């Protein structure tokens, strides 16, 4: 047992909270190896952690960093519990990364949200606002917009006419919501994102590209997070929909009429063309390009930098350009790497200067 309290406040960490190794183990359901009274006041990677910081080791790939780490306490997977290292205390826990999620809020508290309306805010006619709303400097709220309870809109944001934002949603600085955008509850949209802009739709007629009017909407359902500088177009006639719980990285482009299902992951620099469909639970890797009017089935994964030009069956992993089932893509890539040697052998045969051996 440890004498005295296992947690206390001092100057360490953003919240000033200090935890002992024993308290950490109790929080995450782990077991302490080493000194249970070791205290930490923050979290850092293995190679940068000090004696007053917590880190984690979840894979043997980072065993060398662990052996040289100065961290005070390290969350360690059971199969790595005996990895050589001089840390003062190890907390053995089944899933170190998940355990870390339970500890982060204790070291780094969420900033206390503000409420109130800055004097520079411009509010249109017929706007309806719930309780405890915060509107930061130079925010513009268009006519007829509706803001739910505890909505936070930071500086320089623009909310178009008729836009709806439900309870507990947060727009970070310089977000633009065009008319036709509708946000659910607990939606987070990071700086520079543009939601509900016109899609890229034109018809070549009379010797020029004539724009197709976009009159559809853009629905962002509950618990969606959208990264910085991401753009999501409104529908042309149909609606663009981002399903509940989906997380979208920075610098993603989602075209008009796209339907993204629930609990999807879309990684940075992916581009999803108009009228594509992502069913529930899809994972789209970084820099994936997806042609329009195709469907990625439920739970499928598209590896980074793939080009999708057809439907992908549910649950499968596809990769490559053009994308194909991952094993097939690996075989094709391996065959491609053999081509230079095969070509040299063929050239020798044609020149009569060598054999095929």
C-alpha cells in the first residue's frame, strides 16, 4: 500500500494533476511492476518522456526506445512486460493505447467553455438560439439560422441563412457553413473547413461549361468530427450526408450527393467524387481517390493512395491503382518489380549474347 493520497494537484501538467503508478494501475485495471509511488504529471512519447511523465509501449517495434527511455511510468502490453529498460514503474495492461485514453483527461483537462455573444457578432433576422451559446469575435449568423443549446462558434466563422446547428456542437475559428448545411448534436468542425459549398457540376452546352445549380442540402449527423480545411459539398438535387460517428481528417474533399455511412474513417487528402456511397464502418486511407457513382461496402478498407474505379464488396481490403483486392494488388506489384530482370533476359536472347539462365 502507498502512504498518503495517490493523486494530488501541483504545478505539473496542464491541469496540475499528479498521479502515482498505483493510481494509474487502479484507473486502467493494470498491475504495477516497480515502484508504485512513482509520480507523473504529464504524458509524452518514449523518446522524449522525462521522469515526471507517462508513456506507453504497445509493440516490440519500439523496444529500443523503451530501453533508453527516462519515463517515470510506462503502460506496457503483457507480452512486453519484461522488456529491458530502466523506467521506475511499469503498469502492465492489456491494451496500453486504450488505457492511455482513460488517462489523458486526468492530465489535460478540457478547457472550460465560454458562453456569451461578442459585441462584434452580426446576427441576421429570425435567428433562434438555445441556452448557453457562445459566439466569438466577428462571427456572422445568417437569417433564419437555428442554434441549439451550448453551441460554440469561435472567431471569424460564418453560418449561412437557414443553417441548423444542434446541441453541443463546436465550430473552431474560420469555419464556413453555407446555406443548406444542417449539423447534428456534438459535431466538431475544425478551422478552415467549408461545409455545403456547391459541387463541381457542369454541362457543356452552347460552346461553354454551364453550371448545374446546386439546391440540395448537406447533412452532418451526430458525433461527426471534421478536420481542418476539409470541404464537403452540398447536393445538386439530392443531399450529401455524413453518417453519425464518422471521423474525417484534414484536407479531405467530399463531392456532391455523396453518402457516407455511420462510424466511417476518412484520412487526410482523400477525394470522394460525386454520388459515391460509403456504407457503415468503411476506412478510407490517405490520398485515396474514388470515382463517382460507386459503392464501398460495409466495413471495407481502402489502403492509402489507392484509386477506386468500381464497387468494393463489404468487408474487403483493397489497395493499389487501380484498386483491387489487397493480395491481388501485392502479387501484381511483385510481378511488376520482376519486369526489369525479365526484360534484360529477353534482350540478351534477341541479341544472341546470352541464355535464359
